[in-house]
């Protein structure tokens, strides 16, 4: 397996779903907190990272969210935003990522007086600086930003306008994040209508805490990808069984696809799947029993991502190695999800084809 890990680390990978405020380095969190006199529960990077991961593993949503109060507290200045953005690019490039879409909710960084546009500009400056540095170090990486609005708040229209104002400066897409239960995507219909009218693509976190009905809402507002989306599997039944247990164990039974699952599979709507994050939030029982394997077998379009790297203590390579060890995934599966992720990335076709031909395909030969 160490040989596979080495090959996967080297292979050119694509990350579509990575949260800036969930992936900062523990050492950076400590230094930024120190600069503003913000108290943290631990005082070394190792202990702090372990604490965040314990919170994430605890099974309680309140505990899971607690570390975000600290990352949000430090991400209130252009300096901090730029630093964290720059480092995230370097960290992903070091893991062999060649196309990265970094997402963040600018509205969470306005408590110190910054406007949403100022937050965007700081993050974009950091992303571009990180990409330039990675290229200089021989690890070129294509970086785009996805602007998130929070489901439970009412600033999505403002965030959408800001995203559009920076669409030629590195913002490539839009998303809504935050609590799925009780806050349907349709609450943000005005923002999505604006984005559609401006022909600007977006993804929506859906099918993580809520099942197919939330996926249906995300599709109804026009999402072209789904953040997680794995609970769409609940809309597939096998052999007359209503529990969604489709998969290799039922190879002889013919699956029945409900309307939502049909739409997602037949139209090949890409799922941004973050396996370990899903096991932490209780969306999936384990890596071995993760919906992603059944979804792959059923012909859904799967991409793999790292979600909140500090919370999960993960990298995209780690996610792939776990799927190999615990769910039987192999090199060809990872090659396929990489090709599908490149296809789903919010980038222009000329750049996509150049990356495919010169970077991705040559890096995934056997
Ligand atoms: Zn996410």
C-alpha cells in the first residue's frame, strides 16, 4: 500500500471541494490567534490539530462546529485571509493537486469591518500568490475560488453579486454551505436566479444532512454539481427493498431509480464526495460502507475531495488510500474520478483540454 500511496501522491489530482477555513494549518491558526490575542484551547500545532479532529469525530454537531469559531475569529483581516489562502495552495500542490477550487464564505470574515469584496480580494491575492510560488517550485497548480453563502443567513444575493464582480479575477463558481436541515436551497432563489441570468456556474451542498429532497431542491435552483450529494443513493432501491443498499452485493438485482436519482445519474451531475468528512458527520457509516462505492457501481459521476482538511486530518491522497484499503478501490477508479473532476471543474474548455493532454493523462499512465 505504501507503493500505491507514493504513486497516488505523485499522480496529478483535482480537488473541487476544499474549504479555506476548514483546511488551514494548525501552526498558522496558532500564530494568527497569537497576533490578535485570541485564546485557543491548545498551544502547540500537534495538540491543536488533535483537538480539532477530536471535536470533528465526536458525533456532536455543536462540537464539530466549535473549532470554526476559532478559525473564523482569526480570518478577519486581509493579512490572515491572504496567508491562509496562499498556504492552502502550497499544501494542495505538495499533495500533487494540479487543479484546485477553494471555497469560503466571505460573509463570515466581515465581523472586523471588511466588506465581502475586500474579503474576496484578499483571498484571491493569496490564491494567486500561492499558485505563483508553487509554479516556481515546479508544481504548477490551476486555482479557482468558489464563493459560498451561508444557508441560514440572508446574504446570498450580496455574495452572488460580489462573486460576479470578481469572475474575471479568479472567482469561478458559487455555492451555499451551512445547515441543510431547515434551510432549503430554495430560500436563496434570488441569488441563484441572478447567477443563472449571468451564466455563472454553481454547486450546492446537498444530500449530506438531508436526503433526496434536498438534492432535488439544489437541482431545481440550477446547481450543476452537488457538494457531497451522496444521500441521493436513498432514492435508489434494489430488488424491491426500500433501503438504499444498492451495490456490488446486489449485482444480480436490478436497481430502481427514483426521479431524483435518475436525474443525477442520467444527466451525469458530478458529486463532490468527501469520504472521511462524511463519516465524521454521520452521513456515511464508514469508509467500507460509504455510499460512494455503490454510487460508482451504479454509474453516477463521482469526484473525490478533501472538504475540511484540518477537521479530518486528511489530504486527497489520504482519502484515496483509505478507499483503496477499506473499500477495494484501485488505480483505474482514481484515474476515472480525476478525469471526471477535471471535466466538472469550473474552467474553460481550452484550458481543460490542455491540462488533460499535457498534465493529467500523462500522469495517470500505468
Ligand atoms: Zn463542504
